[in-house]
C-alpha cells in the first residue's frame, strides 16, 4: 500500500509521470498514521542535474547530491517511483522522503548514517541494499535516526537494518524503527548470520509497528550489546528465526523488552531464544506476545538471560499470509498485538537506567579472549564474513590476506583512539603504534602475535583510563600473549574479543569526559 500524500500545488511533469508507474510490492504495508507529508525543501529527479539549484523546477540528479545539499531541519524529496543510488548521510537533522504524488522512490545501494550524523529521518521510501556489495544496509551509527513507513530489503543478499557497532564505528542511541516492512533480508540458503533488524551495540532502540517477514535468519537480532531496546506491536513472521537476546566479546544485551508482538512460523529455530558466549544479559523480557509454530518451539529458555510471561500460543489467523496481508481476521486471539494506525507504544520505566552504564566496581583485569566459540556461533564474533572453506574448517582455518589487513587496521585504529584519550586524560600518550604494526601485513604467526599484542595493550591502557576517570586507582596487569599465535581464524576472533572490549571502554571514557 502506498501512503497517500497531500498535493498542495500543481505537480511538475516529472512527478505526474512517475505517479502513473505502480511499484510492485510483495506485501501490504502497515497502516500509517494520518499525517501531512513534510514540506519539501529540495528535490532530486532522474531528469535533473547535480549542477542545478535543487528546486522543484530544477532538481538535482542524484540522491547523494540532494542529501549533501541539505541543512539541519530541511527535507529532501526524491522523484516518486524513480530509482536512485545509495547514500551516505553526512549532515545531521535532515529528512529524506518521496515527493508527493506517486509511488515510493527507491534507494538502490548502500544507505549509511555514520556516527557524526544524528537526527536523520528516512520516511516513505524503498531502501534496497542489493547492489551495495556491503554486508549490511542500511547501516546506522548515528543517534536518534528514524526509519518510518519504508520498505527495507536487499533481495536476499545481506543483512538489512544494522544499528550501532561493536568494533569502533559508533554506538547508536535512540534509533526509531516504526511502521516499516522489512523483508527478504539475508543470504539463502540461511547461514544463521543475516537478519532483518540487527541491533548490534545500541541503547534505547525502539522497534514498533513493523512487518518483519521472510528474512533468512533472525527477524530481530539483539546482539551483542543491545540495551534497553523496546520491541512492540510488530509482526515477526516466516523468518529463519524470530527474536534473540545474545552477547559475546565482553558485551551482553540487557534490559530489553519484547512485548505485544505476533512472532510466528520461524523456519529454522524457536520464535524467541537466547545465546551467550561470555556473560549473560539481565533484565531481558518477552511478555504478552502471541506466538505460533516455531520450528523448534515458541520459547527456548535453555540458555537463560531472559524471562517470558503472559505469552499466548495460538494461530494468529492472518487475513492472507500467502499474500503478506498480516491483518487479523475477526476472532483472532492476537488482536491488539499487530501494527495499528497511530499507535505509538511507550516503553515502561522498567527498561533500565537512562544513563550510559559506568562500572560500579574497579576494572582490574582486561578481558581475556575465549579460545573457543559455541558450535552455533559461526562467524558471529567476526567483523567480516568468512569464506565457504573457512566455515567448513572452523577456527583452525587460515585467514585471507584481506582479513589480515582488516584485522591489522582495526587494532591500529584502536591504538590511535586510545592515544588520543590518553592525551585528554593524562596529558601525554604512553606509547606509539608499534613498529611491527606499520610494516606490510602478512598471513603469518608473527603478524597474528603482533596484532594480538597491540589489541591487549590497547585494552590495558583504556582500562587504566576508565578507572582514572571513574575515580579509581587500581593496578591493571598486562594480558599475557602466548609466544606463538598461529595464523588462524580462531586467533583473529580472539583479537577481536579484546578489540570490542576496548571499544566499549573507550566509549565509556568519552562519555564520562563529555559530562565534565
């Protein structure tokens, strides 16, 4: 269903023409609140030019030029029914939408909101990451980003909506995902690693009134550091898996509430479950949901870390599931648990404290890497995908040259970030990037050990800083790195565990310094 938008003036030719082209949709969109479309500040059209003024009569040609031209508070409008390339949003406070008068415009390619861009709104678009070549799209690290009334997919090529980062790209705060259709995300056959909504390292995410269906793996993946997420009044149907509360690498997902959803027909595993590599989340709840027909059951509490109460197990009685009409027939036991026009659920106060968590006790020992991961974890702990051969061989597989280069760069960035924090807190940097990390990376044991030592040093130094800004003076011992670290995927994972813990503590230091 295409959202109706008021037409306030005579439409230009490019809008009127596009309005005649219908977009083939695979499902009905959730009902949208009756609200006037935002007034367009600037425009883009396939008949325009990036050297034009960006007005209605002289539009830009590309979505990227349109986004780059906007200032805070402005609205960029794309030609209805037209397909544009992907966008990287470099400005805060802007809105990207479809111009009035026709079908939703399409963004085809990677959609990215980096950490520096906040308060960005995507409204009434088709967002398709199929041609991006990226593992995730849209990718969001900015704060208070809103996705509303969109169709989000990537035609079974990768993860769709990815919120926050646990490897230094930016923790996301206050992201809102409301009244969207999120479907056909993730590679097929299912790998276990590609999801519709992937809340990675984020706080106060709101996922409400969405249709989340036919995704390869989890409909909603709360892993590894999703905190105070509110998931309500969504239909989560026909995904490989439903919802998970999970954690790894020094992060756990805590204080998340999943309530009043229909979670049904998961094809591979349970409708709601959990998974923990190290540490177990607290305060996670799955309450008052309507669940039906999970492949291995509706709720799997075997791994702990969440509670489930007042849930209904019953056929939701969709009007026409085959046609993706997820409205409910009269007499459905799940009435009141699906998207509804104008419904804006408010999270209860039990979702946890509003501030960024600060350690209440001294952090004395940097996190030690796990030598093994769960058999079901696959490449969950990897910031880059595994090759088919690596998936077969597991942790003993040899990394590729590209993975080693990315591995090295990650640690160098961490050491640089920690050095900047040391200058702010201590007035000087305690150590430079080791020379061993400035030569050409090689797939070798020496490279693996040098990178591991760099990650361990970064974690020790940032732990000292965290204790300092928290008012502690506890000694922090060095992490012992083995004499020989073999060049394997398992060792890459172990280094990333250290790196993720470093990122988390560096972010806490930055937040504490910002409050001074």
